């Protein structure tokens, strides 16, 4: 190769490198998904760059699900939101006008690429002998759970406990309310999100049991080791679908719609589903689910549809002045 040809080859290589665009997405998500997206983002970025010749950077924001939704409504320019309940995305639709209605129909499974459920995390050896929801209302048992007003994690715990009480012999709404009231009377501190609740339980050493999403147990194992806690699967829990959506107003403003849509669609790919399963999120892909079946115990589940869906549950239980506020006020007086 002549010197001139060599120089032309180098110049072409440099130009080719600079031809790669540089796209940045902001994913506003809830607390306990930090570890999943830490693993997923580089897998997706590699796929995206190979397919589109476009270098992609994904930035993350994490906090309590409803608190995060409020940040987007107030102007945080998320390209995508990945939440743990549909009402937080609906709030962005209705109050912020940043997401178009019908978002849940744009992707499979009502835009929920995987699911989780609430489990009970106890100290090693389970010194309080906690086996099921009924043990959480016993005197002297401290329960750590995030605030249902700011955290979908906390709302799922509340509804799981309510549903458990309903399913007991003679169960009804009055008994369920009394049961949930007794459980929250045993909560020493209400953190704003699931990861903060984990910190309270594991680092501040507060509480006898942490109620959180199944996948959070794996994060605890990775960060703190597997010797300090045990996971107890209750007799019944709530099926938690974890929805995602493109923030239409932002991606159209920034010109990032293609990247944002690909980012969410890839969650359903075999690669995305495998990363989910490795992070103890229950995958939709049947092949991946079968591969990881041993790590997901079979639990009797019910859905939020038993409460009339998320909109009705939100209005009745968690909006200002709702049943949760009434329970909290009554407990504060006692």
C-alpha cells in the first residue's frame, strides 16, 4: 500500500468513526430497578450501535415510583419511564400531558415486559419465625416497607396484605382494613422508595422483616452477601406488572423517538428477557422463563383487578383522604 493510500485509509477510518452519532436517553425509573438497568443498558447499547451505527448513552434516575412520576410531570425530561404501576404513567398522561393516551397498547403485555411479586425478607435464621402475612401484625414485629403515598412498592405491599386478609375464612373489607392497619402500626419508619427501605433494613439494621419486590432480594445478596438474610415466600402475593412508556413530548422535542422506542422494545427480546431473569424479574418469554424456572417459586397470585384495577384502587386507597390516609391518621393517634 502506498503512503497516500495509507493516509486515505486512516482518514476514512476516522471519518467513519465520527459518522457515528451520539444519542443520549434518560430513563426515569423506580428504586429497585437500578441493578437491572445497570446490566441491561450496555447490552442494549451494543445492539443499538451495531444495528443503527449510532452510539447510545443511557442515563438513569431512580426513586419512589410516584415521586419519579411527579418529577416528570414537573419537567424532568425523561425519554422513557419504567415504572411499577400503570397509574404513575397515567398521571404523566393526564397531569403532565407528556405521554399520549393509549401508551399501554403500543407494546405487548400491556407494555409490561416482566413482572414481580412481594416477598418477605427476614434476618438470618428468621428469629421471629415469620412465615406469612399474619405474622407481620404480631406484637413486637417491626415491618419495613416504603411509603404507599410515594412508592408503588409500598402500594403493592398494602394491597397484597389487604388481599391476603380478604382470602382468609370470613374475610371482608372491614377485616382487611383492620389487618392492614395493624401491619402499618408495626412499621417504624416509612421511606420514600424501595431502595431506601432496603438501606433501612440492611444498613441501619432496623426491623425484623422487609417487604419488597422479589428482585430486590437478589440485589441485597449481591451487595451485602447471602449470609445475613432469608427470603420467605408468603402463601399468597400480588402479581406486580411493571409497565414502561415512551415520553412522547420529550422524544419528539429531542428527536430521540427511534432510540427510545427501540430501547423499550428490546426489553422483550430474548437478550432483554434473559437479563431480566438474571435480575430475578419474572420474564414473559416462555423459553427464558423455562430456563430460569428453578429460581422462581410458584406462588398463588392475585392481581390488582380484584380491587377494580389500578385507577379504582388508587382513588379508593391512596389518593389524599383515602383509606390509607385514614389508617395512617388513626395509627398516629394511638
